[in-house]
C-alpha cells in the first residue's frame, strides 16, 4: 500500500494518499515511517507543484497544515519518525509562510539530536532568505548545521543565499554594483 501512496505523493494527490491510508486498517496493514512520509509528501507536493494550474486558497493551505500536524502527531504515536518526514513537514510550513513554526520544529529536532537531512537545512535557510530574513538563513547554514554534526554547509547553498540577498527586490532600483539608488 505504501507503493500506491508513493505514487500519490509524487503527483501531489493528497486525497488519494489519505484514501489509501484509510484502507490500512481494513487490510491489517501497519503504517511505518514511509507511510507517514508519503502522506506528508503528498500534502507538500500538492502545495508546491509548479505544474498545477489550480492555486490553493488560504483555506486549502490551512487544511494542509492541519493535516500535516495530524500526520506528525500520528507518526509520533506510532514511533515512526524519520528525516524525510521532518523534511516534508518543514517543506509544508515553509510553503505556507509559517517560518517561525518551521524554525521551532527544526531547532527541536536538532536539540533532540534527530537525524535531519542536509537538504532540510538548505530548504529552510533559502526560504528565510527569500523572505528577507538573512540573519536566520545564515544562522541555519552555519550554526544549526554545525550543531547537527555536519560541519560546514556547501558553498553552493551559502552562495545561493548571498545571491538572494544581493538581487534587487521588486520595485527596488539597483545599479550594476547592486547598490540601492
């Protein structure tokens, strides 16, 4: 059944993933880390898919956040935690603009010495940079990343944050040296 959920996750078919999950009991299937990760990925892909013509409403976004919180709580109840689940959860929070909640969850995971994917740090840092919060972005890629035991963040990610920081913002006039005019 996880294979079906994987397909739903890849397509952003959250409804299909949750319908499949609802059948677990009927077939006496025990959910595992992958099950919850696929549910979360389906929610996240639904929210962030570039190919989707339909834009999510504020109610749709809040529905997905509520569902994501329920998936996290259910996964914890099954002792089913994994780095991919956290990554997808933070992806949803970032996509919804809930960056403060995202940072709290990331800090808690690092504080518990949970395994956090390297790409998760990149995702959260870049979202903060895109929101104009460069100090938090650098804090994530420098201090939090090191605290998680990874050492130094890839220069590609740090360079991407610098590029975001130096690019002109909408409506901002910038000369060739990227200085405000």
